[in-house]
C-alpha cells in the first residue's frame, strides 16, 4: 500500500483528437515506466484494434506512474460523447482532471461535455494547452475560450483558479509559459503541477471497507475483473466480502486476487487502502455500480447515475438469400448471447427483446456507439441485419420530447451558404458564429438528433471535404414534427438474383451512382445504387449482352466505367431509409429492401398509404 499523502488520482479529459493518449505516452516514457530498450507502440493506451485503426479511445484505461516518491494513477477517458457512460463513472475514481485543449482548435462540443461532468463531480482541474508546436497555434485566445467555458458551466472560484501548462505531447516538451520557444524538453513542469495542485485522497483506512466497481474487464483465466477505487478501509487478497448489488441485495463473496497498476501492466498485490485504484478478481457475478463492503458492516455507496440512451436500432437475424454464407454465428440464440454479454461491460447500452425471437431492440448513446458494437461483432464472425437508427422520443409532462444535439462546424466561407441552407431544412437553430479570419467560419447550432442522421456525407459533399463537424448531446427539447432529416434520394434496386455484369452496369449508369463492381453477387431486392431522382427504380444489372454474328461498328471503342461508391459500416447505417435493412457479415456490407419481392413491396406500400388516409 502507498502512503495516502503520496497518491494522486487524475483523469485525462479532452475532445477527440486533442492528443490526450499521446500525452499519456510521454508521461509514461519520461517516468521510466518502460525499460531502456523496450519496444513501445505509439498510443500505448489504445489497446483495442478498432481504437488503433481509428485513432480514438473507446474504453477508459488506467495506468500508474512513479514520479519521485509520488504515485500518480492516470485514467484515460474517451472524448466522444457516445462513450459518455464511461466518462461519468471515471469521475467517481479521481480527485482531479487534466483538461487537454488543442492550441489551435480551442474548445469543442465534447470539451464542454466532459468538463461539465468533471465540474459536477467537484474535481480540481489543471488545463493543458497541447500541440503548442502547431504552426498556427493561438494559446492566448484558446485560454480565453477555456475560461469562458468554465464560467458558462458555473465553476466555483477554486475551480476557476486553475493552473495552465503548455505542452507538446508529440515532442514530449512542456512549460508554464505560452511561448513555444520557452518549452523545456521534459514533462517535468506538468508532473510538478499535478503533484502540487491535485489533492491527495482524504479517505480513511481505519473505517470499514467500501469499494465501488466503476469499470469492468474480462480475462479467460480470471473471469470478470472489477476496477475501481477503494473508498475507505483496507482490502486484502483472500478476504471475505459482502457484494451489494444495484438493487440493494447483499451476497457473500471472496476476493481471490488483487491487482495494482504499474505503467501499463497489472501487478498482483496483497493489500490496498483507501484512495488506491485497483482491480479485483474472483467474484463471478460482479457488475458495474456494485459496492464491495465489509461483511460485518455492509454499507452501499450511491449507485452510479448513467445517462439514458438517445438512439435505437433493431438487430435481426440475417434472412437474406445470402444468409449463412460468410458468417460463423448466424442464429438468434448466438445473437442474443452476444448482445447480453456486451451488457456486462457496457452500461450505456440497453437490449430489449421483441415479440419476435429473431429481433432485438438495441439502444445506445449514438451512431458511433452502436457502429463500434456492430464492427466488433462482425470481426468476431457474426452475421446479422439492422434497421435504420432512430432517435428515442420521450414523453415528459405530457409533452413529446426528442434529443437535441449541439453541433459545431468549421466550414470554408464559400460553402457557408449551402451548409446553412441544408441545416435549415433539418430544423437547426444557429446559436453562435465566429469568423476565424483564416477563410474559415465556425458556427454553432442546436439541431434535433434526427436531423444529423445521414447528414455527414452530404456535409462533406457541400464543403468539398474541407468542413469538419462535431456534435454532442445537449438536452431533450420539444418534438419538431416529421420531415426532419432522412434521405431525399431514391435507390436502384436489383430486379433479380445473379452476378453483376459490366454490360448490365453500363446500361443503368446514367440513372445514378452504383454501389457495386462487375462480378459482385446480388439478389432481388438488394440496393445496388442511388437514383438521381427521389423515387426508387428497379434495374437489372445482371443482364448479359446478346450474342449475334453481326460485327458491331463500335466494337473497337473502349468504355470507361464510373467508380462505384463503396460504403463503410457507419456510412451504410446513416444511408438507410425506413423500409430498408443493412446486412452485415464478416466479409460484406449490403443494403437491401425489407421486402425483397417487387410485387409484395408495392402491395405493402399501397396498404400503408390507405392506412394513412384512413380508408
């Protein structure tokens, strides 16, 4: 166990891409956490494949470094609002936060989101202006933005008196001065600020044990591992404890192993005291939000409040003509098992069973949250279909309410008009606009979350790829009526099953943009392209050229085929309409109509219109 006054527990919070994981790398390297010639991956904290590919942090991680005789526990948090469930819980484990802000971009929607959570938890902040070596860094203005944000979020006088460290995570330099030339080639100014400014844990080791499980991990040998902070008392390996569930029931258990953190490794320890962040193994049914307490005096800690999901999708067993060809797990039993397993570690997720044993309603915090789950399942060999993402509408005090997002966009001046017009049709309300003087404008909007579904691709087209958009959940507001968001273009639907031919594709190319290459297998009812107009049309892209013995006058001409548009998983989910599914397998992502047969589709549409008209 460490001496109480030498422990510092901090969380690192920031908007996506502001460099927090890279900064943690430097803190680890310079503290001597790695051996002299040890090979260390960049962004050592991002351990999951998807995190490394996308360069984002999805799961909160913890690490610990030794600086002089101080022991600093660092928890790296996700910056995306979709993973806000993780951020909220981490605030319960720490005494202070390092708020990292990009020296050029300044404060962004997620900066506001994560900072609000930290101030609500009454934590001590330190501000790190990162990427000070960027050519157009503007540290003074960024600091003003940060101060305005603290005031807007109602920070108290102590929190407003935050120290500022200027750093470059990439170069491994830092200083207390804003001038880039005054950077010291070490992270020492940052370490010293952490040690002098963040309070040591105040809990007592004399009182009965209390430990709150805030994060979960799983290991094939040890089973479920609960990670959290010892709130009071002492915990030992082999000790008998009482587990108090979220519902308030108490059961007896025994702690088999205890782990502390050292660098990125877990090290087995014999005991830990109040203020230590540790992992425990040996309790089979342990869950997030449960309290581990002294059996003689089982007092629960307050249950963790978790933000409600705002978006839902239906996950179904794949029933397309190609079902079972590419996936390893295809049955509803396997799908159900996998979704319920995800609930064990992801508290922001909800899974509801439906009247059909083959369909489940899965609710999460946003498209990225659900998209990451689908991508992970796909890589594990699952095959399934999903419906269009829909926002969760609530009734509050008899009024219909929907989630509203705060959207921040940076666009070149010349595309500002087109973007404003497109957002206007999606019921967005402009709340702020700053001309940055560099030919780019930053505009802030409040927009119904429905209006953002499927908007990203359109936005990139309007800004010729130069625009950036970021959004975070703001609040629930009055329902804005139908007709917000959605896709306005129709689609090209395959009329029969077979293999797409060059001849078939060229014959329909002038009708729109295709999504398939020649040689792709297609089935009746599959979406093979986007129509230029707003209605769907049936096309045959499998037709062969008729063979005749007459020589063609144009035989020698070469034909150029347009490049097809291939969708990533998230883009495919955004593209969907109400009457469509996205079929996801380990090898393919296909878009299809819910009803594959043309005649049946037309009948269903006729019945829907009659029902609407009340006939």
